C-alpha cells in the first residue's frame, strides 16, 4: 500500500478504505441502520461525546471475540456502565475506559 493508507477500524480487519471512511463496506452494513444514521449525524454536527458513545456501541457490535471479563451479550446490545470521576461522568464499555 502507498504511504498514508487508511484501514477499516473494525477489530481484526485490515481492509483498505478511502480517506474519510471509518469502516469497510462489509462492516458498515453489519451495523443497524439507526446506528449508521446516528453516527453520520453526530459526526456532521461535531457532537464529539455523542459520537464517542455511538462509536463504542458500534465497536461492541463489530468485536467478534468476547473478552474474559465481558458478560454474555446478544448482538446489538451495548453493556455500558456509567461511573463518575469527581463531577465528570466517565463511560466504560466492556471494561475499557474511553
């Protein structure tokens, strides 16, 4: 690949994509339509915190390998836990701090 190549952001996917795209076509259409539309709308509106929450939900759906500390889940759900660090809410998704 040429310098500065961009790859699909889905876990374990190395498919090259065009600049400005987050996911390859295969992984983009795995996501539910409501999530795809919400990701696009929050990205265009530059709502960073809302986009991060939606992106985390998308990565949970796309992640094929559950980690040992993950609770069992069905596809399409997001196991989010809200915690507070001082006065600021901190969102943890599948055990990782955002």
